C-alpha cells in the first residue's frame, strides 16, 4: 500500500510539474508572467517548509494525511478555472477563448485584440517528427532540456539531502529545526525572485544565482579539504562518516563555514536556478510543440534529480568529498556561461513574440 501511494504521488507530481507552469504561462499577462510563473517554485518550497515544520510534531502517517489537503483545495479551485485561451483557439473554440479572456483579464480590456494577436500565431498543422529539424522547434527544446540538466547538476538535491548531517556536524542541538531554517531561506529568496523577476529579467537572476552557487560549492570543497585527514575521502563514501572523521584539533569554526556555504547555496539557488528554468520552459516553446517539449524538460529534470542523488556517494568515493563539490562548482560556472550565450531574455515579451524570435533566428 505504501509503495502504491508513493507511485501515485510520483505520478501526480510529474503531471503537475508539467502542466502547472505551462497553464500559468498561457493565462498570464506579459507584465506579470514572470512573477506568476515563479510562484510555482515559491509554492513548492513553501510546501517543503510546511512539511518540515509539521514534521517536528507529527508522525509520518499523520503528516501524509495533512499533505493530502492542499491537492484537494487545488482540485476544488481548478473546477472554476477556464481552459487557456491559446488552447481554445488552437481547438477553433473562439467564443470560449473570448469568455476565458474576459474571466482572466476582466471586462475593461480589449479581448478581441488579444484574441487576434494569439490567432495570428496559432498554426493549423499538427506536430510531426520531421519538424524537430526546424530550428524554431529544436532550439528552444535544447535550451529547455539543458536548463533542466544544469539545474540538477549544480548539486541542489545532494546538498539538501545531507543538510541535517552538515548542521549536526556544526553542533546544532536540533538539526531538524535547522532544516526548518533552510526551508525558510528557500521561501524568502524564492519570494524575492518572484517580486523582482519582471523588473530584472530572467538572465540577470540566472547570472547572480549561478555565481553565488559556484562560490558556495567552492567553499564547501575548501571546507572538506581542510577538515579531512589525508586519504580518508577515497576510502569511505558515507558522508556521515566523512564529516565525523575530521582531523583532531581542527578549528570548530570551520563547521560554520559549511553552514554558511549551505545557506549561501540555498539562497542562490532559490534566487534564480530554482524558479527560472521552470518559468523559461513554460515560455519558449511554440504552441504546437509545447506539450512534447515541456514533457522532455520535466523528464530530464526528474531523471537528473534521481541520478545526482543516487550517485552522490559514488562521486565522493571516486572524486573525494572536496572534489565532488568542486565539480558542482564547475557546473555552476558552466550554467552561468550557458545562460549568457544561449538563453534568450523573455522579459516583457508575449509568448507569440518569443515564438516569432525563434522562428526568425
């Protein structure tokens, strides 16, 4: 029964990871699309923080019951939400698209003008396999997939998985409360990103976020290099053993270096590389390829999250602890370079303008 519940939860999480960013992107006005799209990640980290807090007092089965309430609330409210105007126009349901725009924009907006703008870019033909040779299809797909790949190889899931271990090594009396602090940092900086993303743009946040993460993971590597006895890293891949086998007499303040590095890393990730790839994924694909391309991106994200978390121990055994974190730092630097040269700025553009950009290029 427990395995069946986990399978259903995974299935539901996969569907919402795909559908929610795209739905929000398609119903949002250009001026607030970045903020509303970032709310996806904000709600994710808020839910994680809520689970951390509830887990301090509730047993796991009651925590599972509690976590079933938000999906029920979402299901209730979605009964009153319209289908996206772009989807309705693609299905030749113009009257319903106008009604959806009236619901979403209010009565004092030129719905006919917006409807015509969307119709001008709705393509009649379906998507065939051969069309993936078209740069307007494969270029945004490659950008989306690589963004999701880079989001995970920065090491976020590996770092978060061992957050409690790091806090325990720093002599925190209650490492579970420390996890709540980490969750609070995530929520705060994701909220900051949501508030400023439509002013700063997507690329600026990716730059700043990537540089902060590169610095923090480099500091993690320095911490492990300083505290571990020579040769210990390659002989045992258990990070708990690694953290507890520090060289005798090592300055305990170095434990705080790990805590500061963790805080910096989480803040940096939440500021850019947490929310922005999901937002960009929902913006850059043409309407006829949006479903397939978004699915490929979500699949890449979850597969890489699984692989990085699963293989983290093996990386420590092969590269040593500090080598592993320096590898994460190198990927963070690579993510900044990729964002600089290949990710288009989508701030202030309609989805149709973004699609036209890829078609022209």
